[in-house]
């Protein structure tokens, strides 16, 4: 074995081989272990050893090889000679392709005499290309652990049960459609992982796995499971989430060792009471409801503890050293592993509307979620906390990717992100891991390729367009530095449409950045493909321009005369020492930088329309929305049952994250105390994939009894001009103009309002009410009257969502028949009086309004309680009951 270490070049700096140091750090050889999967040419090293020191190699008991190695097939023929081999790892996934995806190994079969390895107990063939399980594996009489995950298996052999000593089997992420009946013969099997396959049915024989402690069948197509699973008396964890189950047998409740049963994301419409009452059952994501039974303290293990939080936009929860899983009503999930926090820590969360003043989107970014804030900011965890954030699936081409972005307090950075789209749904989830808390959001960005540039140089190319390459020569830098590359393909049709010239053509747009402020020590070579239709044979060099943009891509300078251009039949190559935007143009037009700026901005613009709709049953409730052009028709179709209004505005153009305002004119006004109201105008922020919507209550400050009011709402980019031209709605202006669009609004003749003097009018008496509390914000009697005025015909739906029974709703309707206003008052104040002692009643009211489709009222209630919280805090400070931070710091210093 000493000679083997010498051959592999594994002597340490003192000249001693690995035989004198069984656990030498960094060595691939330790005693009877040979770890060659860490070497790109591991198979070549193995073959060399086998040729020169075969007597030593055949004594190896533990061997690891990468199946991404090009010499794998040659190596496989030597493996049956290792008669003492106990553990063999032939995994792929050691390399990534140009898209960043792990590459599967080249293994498709094993030699027949592989089954003669009578000592082999552990075999890992994950991340390969197996379509069938090699028959020789069934002859491995001592095999206890078998991993074939991330392959292409469609079925298992009928005699798979002959592996009688198997205790662990993982075939996750394959294409298995069924299981052989012989699987029930694996009497010693303890862990069985068949997740993320295509199983539609389980054989009854699965119930014969009497020693099985964990069974993972998640992510399949199971519509039912056999009653025989109730025979698995040792089963502790049963994972059935993300299937098509419509029912589960009640007998599962009798399993004596079961501590986790995951039934989430199925089609369950009813669950046997015996199962539903178990504290460790998780059923979220089923038609029967969107809640899970919360585990009772002490009834389940800490690692399986679940906290379900139903708060709409803000709240808190406590994390202990045992860890927990937290599910927010908005769909955000957290997993705190045991030991993540050494002491209990209170986590505060809230969902925020993104503000362009501090959420800085980069060019060509698309925002896909609201902002999640987690406090305390900067809290450090001892283990990574997992976060799953739902987002809206972007309608972007393949050159975009989804990432979670976080704010450090000074700048935003992107986290390593995995995404998953739920089956038969557009709901997507982005997953990341963090050690600290701050602000988080999900964006779609241009695909980013990156690398570390060492002193000896390297090559970086684009996964979007592999023809784009950046070559770093040796000596380009002293210290390694990180480099990022992004590419935006630009079609010839877009160029011609924007420039109105068939002679203008452009290459893909290239953006390069680095994590160093220093220029490179040597020129860096950049290869860009020639614009479409241009080749080295027909190239007119006088028409070709290399453009350089600043870091924000706002200005474009022609640097053709400053660089040395080389041409091939398909490419242009030039050298630079610093990074920014680069663009290759082919045109006869002058002022090429101005043309490029125009095209660049148009590529970022969204074509949008404005809509203003009024409720059919109450025209004073107005819905305003800014909708991307391709979404206008489906949005109107969805709203036409409840709203009517003018035709959408003419198309205008806006940027992602741009702020605009809506002003009501000609006798129509709004409540200017709204938190989103600026100088009498409603403030909007346009995000193409989020709801750019507000539902508000409008009034007329003039006496309009006996007459209707014809007003309008206008949309502006900036301040409202002093005088608005009469023909504004007929005039078209460019994308930089202040005025965007104007739509008409008509308020009907005013009827006597029931809330002007409700008590004497209807005989109602309204006792003083304070729902909630001063610290968290509360609603008064006057607030409820204001809310009731806007409820309208939705009162029955709201009442049901508030928890009133059908009988109560019917009785309120009958007692106040033909009087809608009195029905609303009776419903709302009856609920308020019954729930005045409930500390969560305000949150329940907000939830009921949202579930009833009344986001406008929910927004008003949230604004009221937020204002109440602010006033409470200010009053506490005024009377001196709250110490300021300097006083607290001084007190701590004296302790």
C-alpha cells in the first residue's frame, strides 16, 4: 500500500506515505480505502495502480470512483477482481454542464461477473443512466445497502426480493411505474425511499416489510394505498405527500411506532377521524382545508415539530433548540433544524410591498414576489435555516433564471436557489438556505455564468449562447477574482422594429462584471458572434461597431477605433482590460450610440394598459389596475361579473419597478388619509408579475342629490400638471411624458345614506366597541360603521367567512328583509359583540374580507390598525413609559 501512495503522488511534505498515517488529510488512500472520485482522471490512476500493483489493489475493501470519467468502461472490467471489496461507489454528479445542472455518469450496465463480489455490502450507483437494474446485482448475496437514485429505471426485476439482506434501498428520482410483488420478501429492509417516481399502485406485499422504519413514497401518482401498510408495526415515518390520494385507510392510526405521517398536497377530501386527530399528521394542501393539526407539546419529536402561523402579513413565532417547521398562511415555509438556535429566539416576520426607493432591481430583472422581512436583522444561526418562498411563474424565455435575493443592510445579493413547480399548477417555490435573517424577495434575472479566475488564467463561456467566450490568459491577475457573465439575446425582428431599418443588426448583448475594483493585468479576449446575416465573407468592416456601455447601460460609446478587432467566418474577437456592457452592431446609421440606447430601453419596457372598473352593486367602489398588455383580456373576463367600466386605456410603456400615480378629477375625491396617498393621489408601483391593483372608495365633495357626477381618473408618472388639457385623453405622448392615460368615471344620483344617522333610522343601538387592543391596534364603533358602509351585497359571504352559521345569516336576512343596509349592520355588529374578547378578532376580520374578495376593505382595516399602533407607540413615548435606546445602553453599562 506504501507503493500505491507513492504512485498516486500522495506523500506529505515530510516524505511519509499514507501507510504511516491512516487518516492523512487530503489523501485518497487510507488503509484499505481508495478514494479516486475526487480526481478528474481517477479511473486512469486506478488502472495504473491495477497494472503495476495488482496484488495490493485486490485487497482494497472500500473504493470510490466517478462515473463521469471517460475511462469508466475500461475500469469496470477490473472491478470483479477486487474479491475483498465491501463498499463501492460509482456515482455521477461530480461535474456540471453549461447550464449548471449536475451531469449524470455514463454508467448504463455492469459486467456479468460483477455478481461474484461476495463481500460487497454497500453499492452506490446514483446519478447514472441505468434504465434497468443490472441482473448481476441480484447475485450480490451480502448486499445490505443499495442506492440507485437519480437514474432512469422504469421497473425493478421480478426477483428483486432475492436480496434478502438488504436493509436500505433508495431509488428516488427515477421513472418507476410499478413494483414487483417480491419486494415483500425483503424482510430485513428498514429504509425504503421510492420518492419522485411515477408509481400509480402499490402491491399488497409491501405490508410484509415488517422491519421497515421509514417509507418515502412522496412525489408519485398514487391514488390509493393498500390496507396492508397497517402491518408495518415498526414504521416510524411515512411520507405520502405530493401524490393523488383521495383517501387513506383508517388502520394507519393503529401503527404503534408512527411519529410522522405526511399527507400534504394530495386530493384528500376527507380523512378518517382516527388519523386526523393524530398530532403528527400533516394535511396541508388538500381540498379538505389548508391547515394542519398543530402538534401538542411533548407528543412528537422535536425534529418533527410544526408551527402553523395563520397571520396574513405580519406576526412572530418562537424557535427553540429543538428546531421546528413553520408554515405561514401566505405559503412561505421555514425549517429550523435542531440546534439552529442554542437559546429560544423570537422571530418576527412581515410581508412588504416592494418600494423602488430601496428595492433596486437590476436591468432586465423581473420581480416575482413581495418582500419578506425577518427580524431580528443579522441574527446568526448555528445551522442553515431553509426557506421556501412561493412566487409567480415568469413568462420569460430560457435566458432567465429565478433566484432569491437578500439585503445585507447595504446591498442586495443573490442566494443559491433551487426552484420547483407543483404538478398541474403554475405555483412555484424558490428554496434557499441562510445563516442570518434580513429581507428576501424572488426575482427572475438574466442567466448568470460565473467562475474564479486564477493567476494561471481560465475560460468562461455563456450557457445561453456558447459562442460567447471570455478567455483569461496566464498572468491576468495576481489574486483570484470572481467574474460573472450575462447575455441577453436580441432578435433581428426586434432590432428592425425598433430602429425602423432593415440595415441595422446586432449581436447578443454581453454584460461582464467582477468582484475587484482593479483592472486586469493583461488584456482579456472576448469572442462575440457576428450579427445575424453577417459572415466573414460578406463583412463590410466600415459598418461594424463595438459599443461599450457604462455600468448601468445608460450610455453607449463606440470603441471600435480603440480596440483591435479580429474576424473569423462567424466571430469577432477583441481585447479589454475592464468589464462592463459590450455590444456588436452592424449598421450604416450614424449616432450609433443613440440608436443602441433607444433599442436597449425598448427591450426593458413593458406595454401596459390601465383599467378603471366600478362595482355593479355599488359604483362608489372603484378598482384601478395597471395590466401588461397580454393580460388585459383575461383580467377583464375574470372581473366582468362584478364590475363594469370603460374600455382599457390605450397602450403605454413602463419599466419594471416604475412608480406612477392616479389622480381623481372633476368632482371626485378619495380619502387622503390613506397611507398610499401622496398629495391627494394614489401611489402605485408597477411590477409586471405582481398585482398592480387598488380597490378604493370614491365620493363627491359636492352636493349631487338629484344628479350624477361625471368625473375621471388620470394616471401620471410625476406631479400632476396645474392645468389638464381637455383633449388629454386623445393625445399620445412618449414614454417619458408625465401624463399616461385618462379614463372616465360616473357616479350615479346620490341616495340618502343609512350611516348618516343609523341609530334613530333603524332603531339600532351601538354600544362602544374596541376590537383588539391598543398595543396591536384596534377597531372602534366608528371604524365598524365606516367598514359597514362599503360592504354591500357581499355581506353574506363575509359573514360566513367570519364564522357565522348559515342559520344566523338566514335569520339576519329574514329579520331585515328588503333592507340591505340593516342586514349589513346586523351581521357586522352581531359578530363584533360576540368576538369582542377575542384577541385575534381583527386578524380574523381581515382574513374574512380577503377570502370574500374584498381586498379594499382588508387594506382599510390594516391601515386603521397600523395607524392605531403608531399612535399608541407615540403616546407611550410622550408619557415617558418607553426608555430610549441610549437610556437602556446606559443602564446596561452600569450593571
